[in-house]
């Protein structure tokens, strides 16, 4: 996640539409639904997760039911892709909901995925656009991820995730994590991070 994605969230509504091609895991809509929304996927997301207040972190995504370790939770979507040259022209909403796709490409995340908060010991993991349970998640728990999975700019920010291993400050780079954690998360990191990891290992 970028510095922008860690900023506070200001939009109060929950838009649970899927992309025009994906209806739900393993199922395609017969035609693109109106305004890019898929009712079947929307009902699933609304039933399984909810966006609500997360205290000092702003808004967060919470489990509406229990999830077993490894279980699919929901599919993250983005509204558009920006290059680094286009960031200055992006709206405030776009800038505070960015996620790195590469060293110079960024996705503007859509709800509910844009409300996922960071944790130094997250209970969920991203793999591509999918979010799955990294460990068992109880109904009512906040669903958290590790922003460092696809971060590279190295900026630091204060963290109040409350995890036992949290030092209070996070350095926003995959490569700032200890080698053991890098190796643990590498299979789920985006391709540009994996390529950089291999480059660094062989230089």
C-alpha cells in the first residue's frame, strides 16, 4: 500500500459491486450488469463482511461470519489504474485509496477492499485480487492485512494495530521486513516484488 492508502477514509457508503466480468468465484455473469455491479457477488460480500468504524484507524472491514484458515473472503476490486505521471491529477479519493501494481503503476481501490486496515500480525492475506483468511477469523473480528506485501517506497508511518509484534512504527517496504517474514509472504507478493526479491538475492 502507498502512503496515500494509509490516509483516513472519508466516504461513508459501501459499494459492493464486482467487476463487469466476475460475478463470484468460479461464476461469470451472462452479461455486464448495470453500472458494473453484480447482484450475486454484492449479496455475498454484504453477507460475509461489513464496513464500519474501527476507532482511531477510521473505517475497517469486519467479518460478518467466521472464516476458516485459508478460506476465501472476498475479491478486491479497483476502479481504475494510474501511472505515476497521473497521480498529481488524481482526485483526493483516488489518492487516498491507491495500491501499487508496479514501481510506476497504481490501482485505485474500490470498497470494501479500500477499507482494509494494516496489521503487523494480520489475520488475512492478499493473493492477487483475492483476500483469504491467513488464520481463523471469528465473526465480528476486524479483517486486517499487511500493507508491506506490495510496498516499496520505504516511507514510515505510526502504527496502532495493537499486535504483539508491533513496534509502533512501520517502514513501508516489503524489503524492510526481516528475511524470514519476506520468505513467508513472498508467494503472495505481486510479481514486481517477487522479481525485485530475486534480483536482490542474485546481486
